[in-house]
């Protein structure tokens, strides 16, 4: 029988199931994801930030943004550099990120990320999702 369940409850229950599975089939220790959340402030104003989490030996960048008025000043690069340092300090061997056509494929390439996949027409027709990795 399939029934609706609160997403938060479902995710907690799934985590227990998946952790057991991972422990049985992995040589890498299973753990709780370690969050990354950094803000960039200029003159006490929030102008950008980056979030992500470490799981196993990989940092996945979830969100990166800089206020339009402050773009082109290297703030995004500084935030990613801080994320790279965080990943290295925590023993990561790679960093992953996904981005849409209009968001930042060239930005991530410029920083040394390698594009490993493109999903065409995902999440919508005429819009592509680009996947990047950086090996540390």
C-alpha cells in the first residue's frame, strides 16, 4: 500500500534505511552530512553566500549567489575558494555542483571545474542542466 507521508518524516526514515545499506556495501564510513554555509558581507550588508554539504568525501555546492550590484568583483570566486578550503580541511577528494545555462557554466570552468554531463531540456524545454566536478 502506498500512502502520503510528511516529507521530513519520510526523509528521516529513508536515512535510517539507506545508512544501513551503505554500511553493508561500502568501504567508506557512513556519516551525517556536514553543512557548509558562508555569507559574504560588505559594509555590514549581505551581498552573497554559498551553501552545500559534505557527504562521504565529497562537498556538493547547493547554492551560490551574489547580489547583482556586486557581481564582477570576485565575490563568487572568493566564496567558492572558501568552499574549496572547507572541503580540503574536511578530507574531501572532490566537489560537485550543477548549474543551468544562464547561471554559471563558464564561471565554474574558469575556476577549474570539469563539466562531466549536460542534461538537455532539463528542467524545462530549451533549458539545460550542467554538472561539474573538481578533484582535490
